[in-house]
């Protein structure tokens, strides 16, 4: 079992590569008005010295809106990652 806990959620999560490190800019897939999201932290990561926290599909991250509606920008939002390339 990995050290990244499941946080009490039910069901099995397969091991996938964590392709979105902290600082990644991702596209927003919903119609709230946000276009680009900037990942600032990943929930549930304990960490290791000099290793960037990274997220994969199904992980919750905290992100800010870089391009989108002005009322969404300059705030921190909880985001769930639903897509990644690898």
C-alpha cells in the first residue's frame, strides 16, 4: 500500500503516475468561467525533501485562477483533477 492515504473514501484507486506537480497550469473543464488553473498545493501529500508535491486523477488540489472571470481570480479554490496526459 502506498503512503498516500485514501482519506476515508471507499473503493480502490489504481496506481497512476502523478503527472501534475505543484506549479502546473491546467485547463478548467467546467463552465464556471475559469479557463486556466495554477496548482499551488496538493491535499494529502506528506512530502519528501526537495520533491515537489504532485497530483494525479482524482486528487484534490488547491488552485488559483490565472485566466477567467475577475470574481474568480486572486482567490484559492479547491479543485479535483479529472484529466491528465500521462
